[in-house]
C-alpha cells in the first residue's frame, strides 16, 4: 500500500448555518480577531456585519483587514501582519475565496516572525507555530481552508509561488454552503472548475494514495453532478452544499497527494497575465488532460465511469471540453496576451513547480513549448490540442 501523509485543518465544521458558530469558536483563542477579506467584501456588507456581530457577541474585538486583491502579493501579507500586530490580535479569521484565505493563513502563520514575508516566499522554513487561523470559504473552489500552503505573488518579479508549512493549516475550517449564495455565475464557474481540476489532478498525481483517491473520486462525482446547476441557479441550497463538499474533499485530497501540470502552468500564467486562477485552470485542463491521456487512461476511465460517462478515458476528456463551453470558459491564452516571446518566462517556473513534478507524465521544456503554442491558437475547448 502506498505511504501517505494526511494534512488538514485541525477541525472541520461543515453544514448550512455553521458560520453562526464563529464567535464561540474564535473566543477559545483570545479576545481580539483580525478579519481578513477581499477588497470588495465590505461593499457586499451583510456577511461582514453578521460575522463581526458574532465575534462581538462572544466578547471579541474585530479589526477588519479588507485589502486582499485577486492575486494577493507578499506586500499585502506584510500589511496584514502589521495590522495584526497593531491590533494586538490573538486570532485570524479568513473569509473569502482562495486569495483571502491564503493571505489570512500567511498572516497567522508568520505573525510571530520578524523576518519579512519575502524570506519565506524565497523558501525560508517556518520552524514554529504562529497564531490560530479560522477559515471560512465563500467559494467552492480552492480548498484553501484545509491546505498547508499560501499562494502569493511578488509584484516586482511577477513570480507566483507558494509558502508552505504545517503552520499554514487553519486551526479550524468552517464550511458553510450558504456563504456561497452571493457568488456570481462567472465566479461560480471559475471556482468550480478549479475544484474539479484539483480533484482530477490529485487523483492522477504521482503522490496519490488510497486515501487521496477516495476523496478525489468523491469530489469529482459531486462537482460533476452540481457545477452546471450551481452556475445556472446559484440559490439552490442542495447544489451549493454538494459543491462545497466536493471542493472540501478536493482540498483534502490535494493536501496529501499534490497536483499536476495544470497548476504548474497556472501560477506563472496567472502572475504574468492576471488571469483569474479558476479561469486559467479551466482553459488549461483539457489540453493537459490530453497531454496526460496515455499515462492516465485507467484513472480517467474510472472517473468517467463514476460520473456516468462509460469507461473510456476519452469520454472524460470530451466531457471537460463540453463543460467548459457550457460554463463560458472558451477563451484562448492568446486572448490574454500570451505570445511566443513569453514562453521562456513561463517554462522555467513551470518545470520548477512541485505540481509539475507530481504530474503523471514527465514534462520537458519542449512539451511545454508545444502545449503553449497550441493554446495560443485554439480558442474553442472542443478542439483537440496537439498531443506530443
């Protein structure tokens, strides 16, 4: 049996309405909380007010840090650490999609350190725990509430990478599907495709195990059954619950198995062209699946069977292409400015990525050059990319 390591938040609380436990749960860790969220969150208002009231009712003072951008930078984490220290905070509450949770996790994990965030972004080890982190996802996509990493960008170098370490695992993940009701259709699609990509890549990763396979297979099944419905009808609680659970399972799977080439490519592409992470994953997924087809034929067939497509790997690939069309993910990378002159800037960090190193098919620089060339041409995901 394959060896594996289980990585997760210390506690996971799942279910509709569970956000109402935030105050009493946070009170176990202190009296001052830093509430980390995206720049647009205060404008949406009601959730911020509700959670702040819950914290106040349980005796906590809440400081709002609403400065997280779509592609969070190490500078944003630095400002968050300063807000945490200035407020004499005891606990971080991270509310939002992957960006807000990644910043919240980094603030909490690095809160006791004097070294700049850039030190850890460059690979510095986090040798002792920071402050507790409570993560509340508002999207069904990243699984960041249960993963030991924080994806950040260095705006000076246009480099996107992960800070990793056990201290980045939240003390508690409160996964309330009702928090995803306000997610617009496009973001529902992009975050959902991100979760689907994570499930498929964790299932086929070279780090996959009997443990991660169970979670990844269940995640794929739930997301496949619900993503299109969530996109078309965002106020259906049963669908939102299914998506939230699928995303959670995918996050748990990837935390133990790692990912693959989609995520290896997505980070440098996202940093260079500012493409939303879920959207770039959706664009990349069918191309990378076709590249991996011969290495993943058996597992793709099992996934196809699980979602009712028969047992052929090609059926899963075609289903992904069709799903992209139905969700409106039909742009090519050329639409975002990708050109051949940029290939070398993408290839080097992709080959260096831990995700790429866990891809089921070994990846070379020439493979990447061929894939990138194909993806600057095909704007229709139903088209076949060149498989070399």
